[in-house]
C-alpha cells in the first residue's frame, strides 16, 4: 500500500440528472482506466452496469471504482514533481427512492464532490444529499456542471448554495463564457485562464492570460476568496491587510484545505463533464483540498463489554476494524460484502469477527471493485475500500474486527419506508423461489422491508417509492426468474399516541401444574421531545422506574421486548406505532408462576388495552414536492396541488420557468406525474421526496381505518 496521505476516498452525489455518472466516466477516462467514454443515454456508462440502469438511463445502485491520478500536472501532462494519488470513488444514485445508497456511501467516505446543474441550481435531492453529508461531517467540493447549457449561471448556483444550504460557498474559478460560448475557466488563485483542447477529449489544456473583459470580476472574486480563507491563516491575514499581492499560491491552497477539512467553506468550481471541460481541475482540487484517511479524526468505536469508547488510528499496525456498508449478490462469486477498512490489515484467507452475530468468519477472497468487475487482491489495509467473499451471515452496517480486539463502530441511519405493495407468487413453483429472492433482496437493500399480512396471508413489500418497488419486482423477474402478481401501491401509514395514561395489566393463567403470572403498572403515551432529538431514528422510549424489587430485574428485559413487539401492530388499524414512551414503575410477581414469557405476554396485552385509551391517531407520510412549470400553467398546477391537500410553501423563478414548492400527503400523489403532463402539455416536471409524518385529517383517518377493518371482516 502506498503512502496513506496520497489516498482519497470520495463520492459524487447530486440531484437526478446533474451529471454524476457522466462525470465519473470522464474521471475513468482521464485516469486511464477506460479507453472509450461511455455515455449514460447510450446505456454504455461503466458504473451503470445493471440492466435496469442501462434501460432507464438512471443510477440505481452505488458503484465503486478505483483509479490513480497524477498530481500536480502541467498543461494536462505529468510533471517532474508529480505524485500518484490513489482514488476510491463511489458514484451514487440521484433518485430519492435510492437515497439509502447515498446514505451508506456517505458513512464510509472521507470527502464528496457535490454536483449541481448550472441551469437548475440547488434542487430537492441536492438538499437531502447535503444533510446526509452534514450528518457524517463529510468535507466537500462543489462542482457546477452543465455550464454549456442554455440558462447556465455559475454565480447564481453559488448564491443558492449559500442561501438554501447554509454553506459558505467560495468560488475558486470563474467561467470564460457560458452556454454555447463556454470555453474554459479563470483560476482565481493563479489568476490565469485555462482552455481545454477538444481534439484530445479535453485531456490536455493550455493556460492563457485573463480575458480583458473579466479583469475586474477576477479581481473582485479573488479578494472575496482571500478574505474567506484569511481567518484560517494568520500569515495570510497580515498580508491581506499589508500587501495582498505578496500572498503565495501555496499559502492560499493550504488555507483553503484547512477551511474545507474544518467544514467551514465549500470551494466551488465549474465545468461541463459532457463536453470534457473542467473535470481535471476538479480532480486536482480533490488532491489539494479533500482529506486523506490520516487527515480525519481517529475512528471511535465502543467496547462491546464495557460500553467504553475505543479509538482506532488509520494505521496498518493497529488491530483490524472495518464497517460493512453494502451487500451485493453476484451471479458468479455469490455474496459480496463491501467494507471500509478503518485500521489494521486484513489478508485473504484470514478470520474476522462479526460483532452483530458474534461469530468468526473466514474471508476467502478480497476484491478491489471496478463497477461490477472484481480484481482479487492479497490484502487490504487501513483507509481502503474493498469487497470480501466468504461470509455466511452479514448485514449492512455490521462491524468486522480482529477477534482478539473487539470493537463496535457506529452504524448508519436507515430511512423508513413510506409505500407498500402486496405480492403473491403466480404458480406453486414460484412460491419457494419468491422466498429466496426476497431474502436476498432484503439482505442487499436495508430500506426494503417485508412482512406477511396475517389476515390475508399476502407478502407485503415496503419501500421508499413507486420506482423503488418497481425495480425490486423487475429484479425478481429477471435475476431470480420469479413471476408474481402485485397489488396497487399502498401508503405506509403509522400510528401514534396523543395522551399519556396510566394502566395496570395482570396476567393470570392456571392450567394445572405451573401457571403464568405477571402484574405490571405503567404509563404509556408519546415520547419526550428531547429524547426524540437525541435519538433520531429511534421510536421507542422505555423508562424503568421500578424501585424496591416489586419486579425482579431479569423480567424488565422481557417487558421491554413485549412492548417493542406489540408496537409493530397498532391499535387503530394495525399500522406500526411511532415515537412511543412506556414508563414502568410498579407491579408484582409470583415466586413460582412468574417467568420472562409471562411478563412479555403481559406487556403485549397491556399495550392493546392501554393503547385504545391513549388517544391513538393515524399518521400519514407527507412529501416535499417541487414542480417546475412554464408561467402559463401556474394556475392549473397550483390548483391541482391544492385539490391534493397540498400546502404551498413558496414560488420562485428559475431559468425562465416557475418553481412551486409544496408539502403534499403521499396518498394524494399516486399518478401525479401523468396528471401533471396532461395539465402542462408535457412541459412541467416534478420531483418528490419524503419530508415527515403528520396526523391525517379525521375523515381520511376514518376512511383508512374502515377500509382496513372492512378488509379483515371480508377475509
């Protein structure tokens, strides 16, 4: 393994159609990994290897590729001072239905290139990606793509990044020309222009003086840049006030790097990936400003026995620790587990401990991935990303470590599914195949949930959106040869309690011989606001206030387990209960008849009885919708959103069109794309992502509850 300081693990993330895969394809061409650029619209991009990706021209699954980049380069050619930098790059999907692919990539990456369209600016999924990067404290560079498109405006996007994402966006370049006249960029640090040579697919470039009409703009924006980074370097601050011209290029680069790693600024660059302009300068910026594994804070995990924090340094000599962030089934090598190695060294054929299952597993082979191709390697060391073969049991988010030095690393946030669909096998032969197919798909995709409707016996698949479930069913047919009948998509409602009540539940069963006895007194109601802030993603707050041994300690865990199991089926319409608090404070037991199972059953029964009195309400998923429409259809589009119970949140104009933002219940959004096309003669577009759950209006709730209860009676 080379010097870790020359390693960069970064991702490319953005809204749909901002050009992520096109940019990745150029990077692979410029680093010599491919010899012909494949285009997304031709279904020939390296990282879009799934059949569904080629057909639809979208990215569905994040793909990892490795390559090397010579930096610094002069005029696009290696220089005497050049060093080889090693890149692990993850190309992520832009569609909100596959947001978990971005989430798990962010968890293991050190840096990010955030792409924006020069025409559309900051779009809804750009905001989601930004929040995910903030959650994992990922330093990022902004790259404004599509500068050759009509309506492109680099500084407008920089302004939006500041205002809408709350980031201190600082331009490092200014474009020379825009739209059809986009030729190159002026580097504000060197104060020289760069123009790419199209005869070499943009692989070489030449430096030119700053165009005369840009001198004033370059002077103004360079001052803004120096001012933004001056606070990170006292030397620059002094020179800025005394003699700004004496500030050296290296001093500016060093200050930008410090500020970027500190998440204080976001360096902004621009180009056109499709036209092969600007990608190399972005790669140089990755080397200059994004962190290597040694630039980041040491990885902190937990001791599984004591719960104390343990620190692991990104060093091959430390004990091995890694996080499995993605599982993929390959038709030739079987189950592949992608993992990021945080410390130590792992050799093919050695054993690791899976901290979730507690089992030791032998890693038969280690692969460096190049999209869907595997290149076997003998070992992997700290700071690298690879895939392993040989696991009998593994899930997304599992910690893998040295069996003699156990550690548990922080897991990743998995969003909740919002839409459900019923499926059943078409023939008897499909029954077993469907079970195996679903098991493999659930293993790969943590946002896909499966349960069986106890009343109808149907299998219910729950996912992130209509497209997500459509792809899952398509994969079942193609990859696993399973034919299924599917129902119409259903909204994944939830339930919650509005009122806290006190309840006593007693379980007494005498069947001859040893009986069952349990008695608990508890409060049930909504979770505390503070607790929810501190525990995002958790839905059950359990408080044990038993004093004096009225219930022995060994029965507390079964009580908690009973409530947790019961809340998956609510009291109103059997939907899962969200954000529930249970405080147990009294009870009694029998020396002979009480056991863990008795208290678990008692908690389940207590939930059903008390839940009915705690004012249960139905919650529905609310979506954040953004519609871009020409002026003349504004009235029709807003009227239609109002009819769908939409709450309009604002209107804006972008590149000659109107942008309408609204929050609309998911139940009203089925078939919306088709309706929008007919309203606007096919000229309006929309994007939608999950926002939050909110109580459904009484008439809607009554309708849903009646439908569920009616279905149960009919069955």
